[in-house]
């Protein structure tokens, strides 16, 4: 089973979420051994949670979040906690996306607290790492936590070009990914590893058919419902 994460980042208002849904939910879908996770902005989690209840897809599809508070409920103005995410049926959360690390100055310690919160509420954390810093980024986790997370390998420069992008829009080549897979497997032999960075329908098969990858994180290409359906067909 492959995990396909749709990361909408900071895009879409509620009308655009509804439009995406209208296109997406009419398919066509093929029966695939995939688990799709749609990650809208916090403010649209409830809306997407409700929309997901009405879909009839021949594969699993659940709700994800792009971030979570490192703290539990309490005096943390502006934060959205893991308990709140669980309440709207979030199953997965991205922790330490390179854009969060870059623009919001998240540290490995912050990411580790986010993971702790997610695990405490039975939400699967997906920890984003890059080539230069993966040892420090994963260094916060003991073996027990490493067994409970998923890793997303995303070279920041591989992220698609759009407003605010830190990437150049060219996906990593398979040799680079395989080298990273070897290093990551040495650190965390049992942890599922996803790839992210300019995944689209034209290249999705390469990543989705790779036996050592447990799935993909799709940003820009997931924001277009038709293109996202095409990616699912490649699984
Ligand atoms: P991209 O982004 O697919 O637009 O490159 C993926 C991600 O950063 O989650």
C-alpha cells in the first residue's frame, strides 16, 4: 500500500476547496492499493472532513494537517493542537516541512515536540528531512519514536516553483533518492520513507513503483484535482 499525501500548502479559499472537491469526487477512480491523505489549511479541515464523508472512492482517503502545535491545549494563542486535529478526524500530520523550518524558523526540538503531541493523540507524524540536515533532524528521536513516525525526504530545491517557493521545480533524481534511502535506512531501518518535491503525473510512476519508497508527498500538482487524479492512476 502506498501513501499519497496532497499538501495544499497556503492555497485555496473555501470556494476553491469546494471546486476542487467537485472535480475530484467525480473521478474517474481506479481501484488502487493506496491511502490518500488530503492536507488543507487548518481553517478548511472541518470543511474537508465533512466532504470526505461523502466520497465513494475504491481506496482509502483521509484527512491530514500541514502542521500541529508543539504544545498541548493551553495558553498558546494562535495554536492548533493535536487534540483539536483528532477531533476533526485528522489521521496524519506533517511535522517540520522545509517551508516551516525556513519561513517559521522551526527547530528540530520544535519538530520533536510536535511529533510527541501527534503520537499522544494517535495521529501519524510525517517528519520532513533534507540531505544536509537529516542527522540532526532525526537526532531528536529515540528508536521507539523512530518506529512510530514516517520520514518524508524532500530536497528543498526540488519543491515546485510558486509564490514563496524555496525550490527550483526539478524533482530529485532516483540516484539521489536511493543514496538518501540507504542513509536513512541505516538510521531508521523500520521507518517508512516518502519522497516529496515536484511529484506530478508525468513522473509519479518512478516514485510510486519504487519498492523502498512507501509513498509520495504531492504539493503543487495536488492543488489541481484533475492532475491529482492522474497521479493516483499512476500508483
Ligand atoms: P511540490 O511540494 O510538490 O509543490 O514540489 C511538495 C511539498 O513541499 O510538500
